C-alpha cells in the first residue's frame, strides 16, 4: 500500500468533525490532496485555505478520483449525501456517521469499499483513539494508516465492536463535563481558575497515561492508591456509597441499546 500520508481524501459534509480531523491529519504529516464538497461554503472555503484543499462545485466532483471519501454529514443526511456521489470500485467510502451501519450505505456506494471511522476532537492535537472498521483488508489498511496520523487507529474486528467504540467516543465527551465540575470545586476551594483547570486536566492526563503506559488495570491502580485510611479512600467510598458509577454504566448501556438499534 502507498504511504497513507499521500492518500487523497474527499470530504462530503464539511462541518465540525471535518474541521478537527483535517486539522489533525495535516498536523500529523498528511500531504495528500484534499477535495471538499461545496455545502457550507464559508466553512469549506476556510478549511480549504487552512488545510490546503480545493472546494468543488458538487459532492460528486469532490469525490471523483479520491482514494478515500469521508462521509461526514449528520445521520439524517447521510444516505442522501451518499446518493449524490458516483463512486468507483477502487475508492473507499469512509463513514464517520454515528449509528449508521454499513448495510444502510451499501446500496448507495456504487461498489466502492465501505469503511467506518470514529475520530474524536482529540484528533486536532494528534491524540484521537479512532476506532476503524472496514469490510476489506485493503480498505482497513488505508483507513488505519490515515487515522493513525491524527492519533491512534484502533481496528474493530467486527462492525458490532465498532458500535462499542462509538459509545466510548461519547464517553470521551462526558469526561469534559466531569473535569468542569471538579475544576469548579477546586476553584471554589480557593485555586485560581487557571490553576484549577491545569491541575484537574493534569490529573486526568496523568491517570490516563499511567494506566496506558504501564499496562496496569485501572481498578488495581485505584486499589493501590486508595489504601485504608487514605484521603483517596475516604472520597472513593463516598462515591461508591452514593452509587456514583451506576449512572455512568446506565448511560453507556443506553447508548449501546440505541447504537445497536434495540430502541
Ligand atoms: N462532532 C463530533 O464530535 C463527532 C464525533 C464523532 C462522530 N461524529 C459524526 O460526524 C458526523 C458529522 O458531525 P458534525 O458534528 O461534523 O456535524 P456538522 O458540524 O453539522 O457538519 C455536517 C455538515 O454536513 C453538511 N451536509 C448536510 N447534508 C449534506 C449533503 N447532502 N451533502 C453535503 N453536505 C451535507 C451540513 O451542512 P448544513 O449545515 O447546510 O446542513 C454540515 O456542514 C455526524 O454524523 C456525527 O455522528 C461527530
């Protein structure tokens, strides 16, 4: 396979996801041609200027000849946007549309290989753990190579696993809400806003890194730190007594039900 940095990419649905993903890809060394669909003219023009791309007159013209075509509309517009394309068999249609199985796109893909990816906003700083799934090994190699440039591509063995990755991409969004509450508490207890923010985010980053880089299980790390009589244990027991983790598990389950089409 050619170097993923040279893959050409068309983007159909130039919005928030396109912005952070393209920013991260360029930052990560991607140098392939960027072909943007016309919808959202101001955003498309701004991204074309910032990320060295070209805006085309129609979705089909943008997608024509691109190695990968990123389908990045919101879910209700995805099928209509796919139908506006005229894809060839040597292209890969990569959907980032949450909750839309590939079977829903297959009739509109014109024989192109189908794939899914779920980059989160951390792509912008080269740190998205992006789950990727494709039906063919060739397509998987291409999208894993590309999304590896804005973080880490995590291949899903089955499409059902991809839905779990999508739910975790939503959990990523919840973490910010937790950090905001904790930073507010630290500020209310006397820290300056900047120190409260830096300390809260630093603890979150440190926790994630130590678990990832040592390979130790998070619950073992907690058990070691929250030793009997420690302040950490005092707070942890209060959280457990109040059932603080149950709503997180429930919210995760709620998303899984939706993503798997059971509700
Ligand atoms: N944002 C995230 O953090 C995130 C994370 C993971 C996955 N996703 C997925 O990414 C997708 C896009 O989300 P987003 O946040 O980037 O949404 P967004 O900011 O609303 O961008 C979607 C863009 O698609 C355009 N569009 C709609 N119909 C179109 C069509 N037929 N042809 C071409 N473009 C069309 C919209 O234009 P108009 O405004 O004119 O309709 C809009 O510019 C969603 O399906 C979501 O599930 C998003």
